C-alpha cells in the first residue's frame, strides 16, 4: 500500500485470518476501506498488483473472489455502509454470507478507524434488524427498519 494512503485506507483480512485462527497460510480473504474523501486514482491497479504479489508469495486466490482485486471488496466508508444496508435488506444466502465475512474482518495496514466506522455501521444495522427479522418475511419487519 503506498505510504501516502496509509491514513486514508485500511487493508483488512477476513475469514480464518480475520478471526485469528490461521496457523498456516491459506487463500486470500481481504478487502480495502477508503476514507470518503480519498482520491486514490490507481487503487484498482494497485490492489490487483497486491493480489498478484500475494499469489507469488504463496497465498492462492480466494475461490469466492473475496480479494482487493475484486471491486466489490474495495470501497469508501460510505460505499461499505451502503453495501451493509443492501445486504441486510436482501436477506438471501449470498448477502448473509457477505455480512458474516465482513464481521470477521481485522485491520492489518493503514487506518483502523475506517474499519471501526464500517464495523459500527454493521453492528448498528444488525441490532436494528435483529437476527429474527433477517429471516422473517419483510412485512413483519417493516416497522423495525430505519
């Protein structure tokens, strides 16, 4: 990660590595959070290069494509918060899996306060929409939504 972006970004790992359960190297599960005012014009190219470097170091690509080379796992704080709302409202298996993956995230480089902002939004949304409301039909949850 270029040094000039250290305060404006947070590289996070997820899955077993994010939970601190990883003893041996496995596949990549990572994402990037950018400050809303960050102007990193080469972020896509830089994150693709990071993914390729990790592959050369022996970290295979994630089979689910949960990597910084996938634009879905790179975004500003506001974009991450929007994704959280979208995933909570979708209430499908893929969206719930993405929420669970994000829940396991751990910052490894850059500004951890950005991850804290995203994680706070995730917890707030999940508390507002309790787990039961995630699995009940939408008509039963409408009064609980913000």
